[in-house]
C-alpha cells in the first residue's frame, strides 16, 4: 500500500457562489506529485451527481446545461447508479426513509443510505458511519490514503468527503450529510462521478447510461406563467436511438451546495436510458 493525498474542501460557505469553470482532479498520488496544489472543491464540476431525496444532475455532451430529474425510491430499495459489464464495475445505492415529507399527504422523503461499489480490483461499502474498502474498515474522521492494485481510496479526514479511484480515469466522490431536519437520524450520502473516462458505452443504471448520451437543444419558449420550457433530443450513442423530450428550466442543488440551472425532465420520459442492472 502507498499513500495518496486528497484535496480538502476549504471555506465552503465563502465558496458557494464562486464560478465553476474547471474540473481539476481532486487527488494526486504522491508518487506522481509530492506537493500537489490545493484545489478548491467549489471548482470541481461533477460529470453526474445524486443528491438528497434523491434527485439527479447529469452533464450531457453538446448540452450547455445539465439535465436534472427526480427519482424517489422506497425504503430499503436498491437502485443501480452505474453498471458497466465491460469494465465489470457495479455501483448500487440503498435507499432509506427520512423523517420529513414534502406535504402532509405525501410519502416520507427518501435518501441514499449506503453505496456499494465492486470492480475487478476493489469492493467497497460506504455508510454515514464507516467505509469498508477491500475488507479494511476506515472512519470518516481519519485522513487516509490507500492504493490497492489499481484502485485508490482517499478520505480527507474532516468527516465529510471521500474519494474512490477505479482503474484509470474513473473518479468517484461521496459526501456524507449528518444534519438535516428531514433526513434519517443516521445521515445520508451524496454521490458524484467526477471523471468518467474509461466507462464503456454499454454502461447502464440511472447515471451510467447518461454518460455516453448526446443532447441537442431544439427550441425554447416561455409559457403563460413565465417559465422557460425547452424541447431537447437525447441520443444513446451506442444504439443510435434518439428521443424527443420536453424540459423546464430549473435551479437545483449543485456541487458545494450551490444552485445551478438545469433542464428538468420527467424521469418517465427517460425510460429508454434509466435501465437498472
């Protein structure tokens, strides 16, 4: 095992409104760079993310704004976030109920309570209380850097962020949230794909299939109540299947608790690429 360094998010409150223009790699192995420059976490632009109850934010090739959609689950349900049969990578989330509702007559809000990751060189389970990586247990509060085969684990030691590197080019970041009025008492997890280089076009799952998609903004207009509506095409590059979808301009939670503009689509319209493995 060799250690690695991981950049620590600093001054979160001051950085919430900073412009996000670059997507630097948040960790640098020590054998490549002994003193990596610190990277402000607010500068990282995830390729895809899952937040809260859960809702998703995914950057699509050729679309200036990401698409966003909600996909609530049921307590103890397993949701496939990403499954790549070629790279043999499987990322699954376990859904847990919170203690709050959107409205009195609505179901309890749901969150990601656990994340399971498997690949040819690693197995990992992440909960708000501990991290298991290749049968070794780590805590969120101890700064840790581990390399095992071609996979890496980095924990920033501040109790909030941790990173996995899978093979070459695939970077995942997980953030834990312990304070929320509506979330479970034990907390919940947010999930980010920081870099998706190397995933195959056969990848599926809620996030996985989106990684190889292409989009096109056809037209926009304002409706009678002043909302910006759009017509988009989304294309599965591996199957050359194109679908016409309608979207609404929304502002949703983004990286570092900012709000970002996105094209909100109904997840029911995306059934052709929301396959679960």
